[in-house]
């Protein structure tokens, strides 16, 4: 349940993340802040159930959560399956090649579309999914290379930046997992699995990240993630 204590702790997490002075030469976007209106609506819905299962992604994608404030937030899934809308403001500094368009964004984030299509196939009624599970991102910030505007994942930051950021995120998720009494973490990708292992969480199930950068992702996530669903059923997540 999205309690006032979780909301306060989440707001502190967002503020603390925004306060990091990064040495890595990049643009830093904080969509949980400038799209907080949508994010809060998502949290109210996503944390409404028992939360025995928590899916955790890496960080906001450039055409997904970075635009809309929702984890794996492909536009078609956010407006269709999740039925969310709201106000999306602007970050303090925008990269010339990656403007924040909010609900006017035209591109569907491939990872987000693949992920939520899988959830929708398994649970046509989103309330059935949120009755026992939620989806969050380990890192609330998105990073763009200064020259090209290309996405920069947290594991590619300078070592000093990465350590500060990971410490902050581990502290928050240690709190969140305990507060929600999560039984199973589904780590979306190797990085999150590593972070949850560092945290010492006892029951981690890893699934392949649906990013198109991964050459095997198209095969694994084909047919609306049929193989992923079968694996999660086998692991008694679903």
C-alpha cells in the first residue's frame, strides 16, 4: 500500500538523487520529479496490493519513463493498459536531441512496450497484476551523453558517481523491500540482479531485459513475452 510514510521516504529519495553532483560528462534527467503527477498516480495504483512480488528495472528509458514518469513507460501501455494521464513538466536542462514531450511523445519505448505487453498477456486486467505485484526502477535518474544525447546506463557512469548513486538506491530499496514485505524480487537484467545480491535479498528471480540492444531479447520476448510468462510461472512468481 502506498502509505504516507512510503511517499515521504520516496520524496526524500527523489530529492537526494537530484542533489548528487555527477562528475560524468552527461545530462541528468529526474523524471520522477518533473513527471511526479503521473508517477504518484502510478504509485497509488501499483502499490495498492500485497506487493509480495516486486519487478525492478534499471533506470528510466529515454522514450519511456524519462518522458512519462512511469517505469517501462511506453506511451501505448501507459495510456492504454495502465490508463494513466497527468501533468509532465520540463527538467531544468534539456538536451537538444532529447526534449521532454510528455504525452505528446510519438515513439513507443521498445523495452516498455515489450515488458507491459508481457504483463498484459498474463493479466488482461491490470488490477489482477497489481493485487500482488509492483514494478519499480532501481535508479530514478536518466543519463544522456552530452555530445550525442544517447542513453547512458548507470553502470557506465564514472566509478565515483556510480558508487554514490548505488549507495543511495540500495539504501532506499532496502527500506522499500522491508516496508512492503516483499517476498520475491524479479530483477529485470543482470545489473539489478547484482544490486539485489549486494543488498542481500534472499529470493531473486532474474529475467532478461527486453532492450533491443540485447540481440537475444527479440527472441526471448517474442509473442508478447510468452516464454517469459512461462518461466515466471515455473518460478511461481505468477
